[in-house]
């Protein structure tokens, strides 16, 4: 640890090397996260990056969220509800994770449904157009907007 890095108190900062070592992510990843507005740093008198110690928690949240398939944009939006570099409370984490749980539950539901419907398909052709999950009569999926869509069956 160099002499410019603060070692005690609420304003403790870490060098990029310390953050790399403690978080397990590469320096290039830290730079990328910073460019996306996910974490912040300041500059020392010697123009070296210094990260608030609580950025380690932000990085841990980012890593966990990414492993579950949550996009960096969703993570950034969740962080943006709170003051920059604030120490996230248990209540704030619960609020953030609750929203992500809803999204994950919906994704799990869709993937489970797709998995279960694969049994009735042969390649990309179905045995019956009436049962095909890709069937799109009257362009119902187009009404939902651009991008991939799944026709919900009742």
C-alpha cells in the first residue's frame, strides 16, 4: 500500500492494485465498470486512481448480478437510485435484489416453458401448427414491439 492511500476511517481509499487483489477482477474490468458508470474513483495528487473502499461491495454486487444474467444497464439503473458511491444499506440491497428476483423468476418461467415445449418439436419444425410455440397468428408478437418475443398461451 503506498503512502497516498488512506488506511483508516470512513473516507478510506484503495489503489487500483488493492482493488484488483481484493475483488479478483482485472484492472481493465475496473476501468470498464467505471466507464459504464457502475463504480467511481478519484485521482491522487500523483494522478493515480483511488477507489472508495465501499466500491468493493459494488464490484461484488456486479459480479453476482452478472452471473445471474442481469445486464450491466440494469445494474447501473439500480445503483443510480442511490447517491454515487454511497454505502448501500441492507434495506437498499433488499429493494435492489427484490426487483432482480422478479426479473429472474420471469426468465426462469419462460426458459422452463421453452424447455418443456421443445419435446413436441422436431428441429425447427413442429408436429402441429396448433401447438407450435413459434406460431404467430395475426402478428400478435409484432404488437408487443421490436425484439424477440414469446407468444403467451392461455
